[in-house]
């Protein structure tokens, strides 16, 4: 008997058809992955199971959970099921957690609501230990902001499984995590399903993430199921054109143009960056934490350099120092021979020659401003402002270069998709023709097909503009295809560097081998598209 059975589910929100005749089953202990691009209906299917659909929703079809037709349940009855029979792990743990409550209190709240016979804090300690956060290492009194991304995701999982649900829904639980943490979370979810006989609905846009853990895969497009089947069979020989396109995008490789990288542009020499720690005793000197420890490397003009490492390894601190946003205790950073810091202060003449593309373009845009104003923000760095004619010409050139139209300059950010917003962010970085661009996790939040388009765009821009960039990412497959050289960072130090293909093919440092082994990969195809 199936634990979850969805039959001919259709969903309309107001007059818009969101889901169309969706049918799928999940048995106890079975891991089923639902995959597809943003807007394909994955999350809406999960929210329909949880009965958390927005106002104006109208559904037809049947959803049976543990023998109950949940479409006929009242809100009070659904509240009794949520967190008890079915739990959900949301995509962004920091927004799913209450920032003013301790992690122990948040796990205990679920127990208190559904298992009044248990000791809430005792059960919270037990569940947090099970997900790898024992109280002797991570106290129950700790707040979410004091945890790493992987630890916060473990807390969200602990909340979801605190009452031993029969079904767990995990919505993109590893999207923003580095490869080793991602591997740990996937292993944890797999273990929970196997040990507890719990059904697991895994929602993801990346097939490589679930290739080794899902029993079956359901592929969705435009609100409908286009293909479903055993994981190994579907990945080896997909039948639907959309499934083939997703697989092709997951293993997409770009071809970078040849470039002369003889002349150095950015030089980082013996950089050290410390942060003070809280004073533990009244008359004791405060300690310090070394975030960047004696780091040295060069980026030649025209070079495409990757920087990889786990969360907390020092990548962000090093990047802020390179951009002149944070001073260093010792060492020297120069761009074209000019120091990024002069007399302990950032050198504005150097800073204007660098730009950055952030992970979340929507969060780095002012939603009340039009594209024309957003992408011309770097103009304030220039000593001489362009004339109105020059300004319009540069806007047109930048938008055209990233595959958008000049008319898009008069639109607002919310009128664009995620991939289009990232193109706007790249246009903003390009508009003053900087010497160096820093791509900070610029494609990690994108669907695989959109990610492939952005990577192709970067490769094309390398031909047009002879880009020099530092590409920071936790996705090793992306770094492998978009960089010439790679730096591997651990605990504030560069532990390995070299030609990208050489490092990935024959890593010399044990940590590099650990990162590569943890990265999800797709099995070999029997049919190529």
C-alpha cells in the first residue's frame, strides 16, 4: 500500500492553471525525486500535499496520505497532520527558523504540539543528536544566526522529524550548501528514510543531487508530469525530450577562448586577516581568529581563476579584502601594480577597476529602481560622469552584450526571471569595463538549464571583452568548465592550486580529493543527446 498517492491533481490559482493531472505515488521507505525547472510545479505539488496553498486556489483530483483523503480534511485536522504524519524541510533554513528562539525551543515546539506525553527538550536533544548536532557540541541554547548553513539545515530537518513522520518532504534542501555539507545532508536524509521506513519526497532542480539516493524520479514541466521511472533507467536512457534537455544541462560544458595570460593583473602576497574574539576574562587580552592565513596567488590579465572550499574556509573574507572592503593585518594586494589599500584606507582609484556579481541578484537590486538606474550604479565610481548620450549608449551596449534588449532598461527587477536578473547583474558589472570581475556564487541558485545559459554567456563575454575574473563557487562541476586555474582553500589557507583540469584529474592534497569525492555526479548515459 502506498503511503502517499496523488491522482489526477489539477490546481488553479484564480484563473491560472498551475498543475495539470499530476499523478504520483510514494511507498513507505521509498525516496522519490521530483525534478524540473522553476515554475514546473514541484513546490506547488508539495504544498498541495501539505494543504498550504495560497488563497484563490482551486484543486481537483485526489490526494491520499496514510489512507486519508486530505482534500476532505478541515484545517484543524490538517494542523494535526502537519509535523506529525508529514514533515517538510524548506529550501532556505534561515527564513524557516525563528531568529529570536533557540534551536532547542524550536524543535521542542513541534514535540509539545503533537507529543504531549514526551519531554519536549529531552526529545529535542535526542533528535538534534541524531541529525549530527549533539548538545555537548551544539548547545540547545544556541540561536540560528550562530550556526553554519549546514547546521541550520540540520535543525530544520530535526524539526521536521521530531515526531517521527511517515512522510518527509524536502524542498531543495541542499541548494546553497557546499559539496561536503551537501553530501552529509543527503546521507542523513537517505539514512532517515531507510531506518524509519519513512517516505521521502525530494524536490530538486539538479538530477546529480539525487542520482544515487532516489529510487524513482518524476520529471515535471509546465505543471504536468512528463516522465517518471526508475532512477537508473531514466538517467541512463530518458525518453522525453525535456528529460533529455535537463540531463544535458546538468552536464553542460562551455568552451573558453584562448587568451594570453602572461601579464599579472591581481597580486595577493602573504595576506593575513584576523578577527578579534570576545574577551573571556576581565583583565585578559582578547584572542583572535585567523580567517585568512598567509595567502598568496596571482591572477594574470585575461585569467579565469576559480576559488573553491567549504563554508567558513575564508573565501568571503579574502574576497572582501581583494575588493577593498576590508583591511588586512599584513600582506599586500595590488591590481595592476597599484595597492588596493593605501595608508590603511581603500584606494578608490583601484576599487573602481573591480566589480562583483552576487549570488542573489534580486537581493542586491533596489526593487523600486528601473534597470537603467540599477546597472549604471557603478558610474558613481568614475571621476568624470558620462553625458546623457554616453550613458544611454553604454546602457544599450551592456544590455545587448548580456542578451537583453535596450527596452528592458525601463523595466523593474520583478518583471524578470532569475536568469534574466543575473544577466542584469552581469551587465551592471560590465558597464564601466572593469579590469577584474568577481563572480560570487553567481549561478548556484539557478536551474540547471538557466545555469548553462549564464555559463555560455560568460564564455561569450570572454571573447568579446577579454574578461579577467575570480569565480567563487561550491559547485565543482561549474568551476571545472568555466575556469583555467583553480585555488582550493581550507581553514584560511590555499592548500592547492594549479591548472583546473590537472587539479580535478589528479588532486594532490587530501582535502581536494575529499571535495571532489563529495561532489554529486551523474552516471554514464547509454544514449547521448
